[in-house]
C-alpha cells in the first residue's frame, strides 16, 4: 500500500499534476492539504475518472483538506474531537479530515501556520496541536493495535537542520521551542514520525518558498511529516520525498511525501 501526503496549494490549479502523481507513483491513497476550494467547486470528476474516491472539506478559498483513495473510503470524519476554532465569528476551519482506507485510518492535516509569535494565530496553533495530541491518545487508548496515519503539512521544522538557515528564522514561527515541543508531544502518545526513520538526512526539505529563488538555491524547510501509530509504524517499509515535484511550471511550493506500507 502506498500513502502520500501533499500540500497541493490549490487542487484546481494543480489537478493535472495530482492525477499524474497518482498514476506515476502508483498511489493507493493521497492526502491533500491547502486545496483552497469550497466543497461545491471541488474537482471530483478527474479523480473519479482515474478510479479514485474523494473525501474533502473546504469552507472558502483558504485551507481545505482531502483524502483521495482507490482502496476504500469509509468512516469519513471532518475534524477531530476538540479541534479548536478560530476567527470572528469563530469557526472550525477546514484543516482535518479522516477516513479508513483498506484498514488504515488516514488523517489529512493542515496545522495552522501561526503567522507571528505574538499573533493570536500562534496561540491557536499551539492549542490545535494540544487538541490533536489528546485526540490521538484517545484513538490509541481505544484500540492500541489500530493502524493510523497522521499526515500533512505540520508547519514546524523540528530540527535546525530542517531549515536552510536557522538564523533567518530567529524570532519567527516554525522553529520556536513551544512549537517544537508541541510537535514532539505526539510521540508521547505512542505515535512515531516515520519519515525521519527512513530519511534522516540533514537539509532534506519538503517546502521551498516561491520568493527569492529559494528552490534553485535549495533554501527550503522540512515541514511535511507522517506520524504513524505503533502498528502502522511497524508495517512501514520505506518513505520517499519527491523533490522533483517542485520543478516545472505550476509546481506547488511543497512536495509529496510517500509511505510504503506492507500488507
């Protein structure tokens, strides 16, 4: 089984790339973030024609998550218990969707950016992490041997070597101790971040800003990860980061991360 996660940065703008990715990498499941489309305008037909079902949620032109699967799409859940609200009026943003795909509970997650350290969005980000940790712990407490994948854009660089220049981010989000502690707290529930297990290399990135030639200069960040429950971690046989997906006309600023799962 092959499960991929990708911040696509607009599914309508990159639908052709998504369909090509599914075919080229022989993917069974693709978790998407930043689909940036309301539900009524989601491009379903190209996925259906390619043999995939889709679960998605999008309230407006921002955020949005989806799960694309050719191996079943059951128990679809929009949002997780305790997911915080944001804004005025306060809403549960389209940042989390889960579904069972051939026995694996897949969650596509788009963790809040945080914006600035003194911004309410930063406090919201930390609260979001805490709620996710509590939900993840409850899932494992209910069924310890369940196969669960928490994948997506985490908007945290856990190590200094996950960014091209730590000094550039001093005083900014994504590298603060509180964010890193919130990210690491998932491990306390029993979940394992499996991409690092297979790709420990320093300066291996999943995101490059569009500005200032960041990609040609390889000035990137590693912020897309995959947390797996113990049973799923044991079944994971490999991880691939598709760096070349950042190349070419109309590329997303993120690249896919693929998990290979044994039957």
